[in-house]
C-alpha cells in the first residue's frame, strides 16, 4: 500500500506541474478566448455578414455595432491572454457572453424540436463559458491573497 500511495502522489505532483506550467496556462487561456478571436477575424473578412448579423439581432446602427464587437472581442481577449488587466478582460467577456446569450439564444421562445434543443445546449454552454471567465477573474484578483 505504501508504494501505491507513493506512486499516486508522484503522479499527482507530476500532473499538478503540467497543469500549472506557464505554457499550459497560456494555451488554456488562448483556448478559452478562441471564439472571441476567431469570431472577430471572420467578421473582418466578411464585414457585410457581420452587418447582417447585427441587423438580425436588431442592433442599429449595424456597422457601428459590428466594428464595436470586433474591437471589443479582440481587445478583451488580448487582455486575458497577455495578463494585462486579465481580470477586467475576463469580466468584460463574461458580461458580453451573458448579454449575447440572452439576445441570441432565447430557446424558451422556440417551439419544441431540434432547433430548440440545439439552442438550449448552446445557451448552457455559453453560461459555462461565462463562468470560466469569472473564475479566471477571481483567480487573477486573488492571486497571492491570504498566502
């Protein structure tokens, strides 16, 4: 039993080292922001599509909102990934995600069926994403506090 416990402990220490490594953290933050980097890039290359998206959700003037969303998502993502005011970027993306989710994924207004199920799943996935950003902000704000 001692060897098994010792082996488990070594694996835990190794895993903790890998998960806490700066490279792992950077990759995880980049992955967390991936949709907020890919989305604006797609909007830049298809700006007429970005305008159509804003019009679809009733945001006017659509060109202004498209440019604002592009700038916001890229700036907040850069803050999270770089560490510059990470907590502020993470909280901004959490709030943006919640607001966009409430605007775009109103599953409760849809008739039962596949579209509603897909929207429901996406809604709760976005809630989880917002929660992850709040955790990033909390960790950034409390780093070193009480230690």
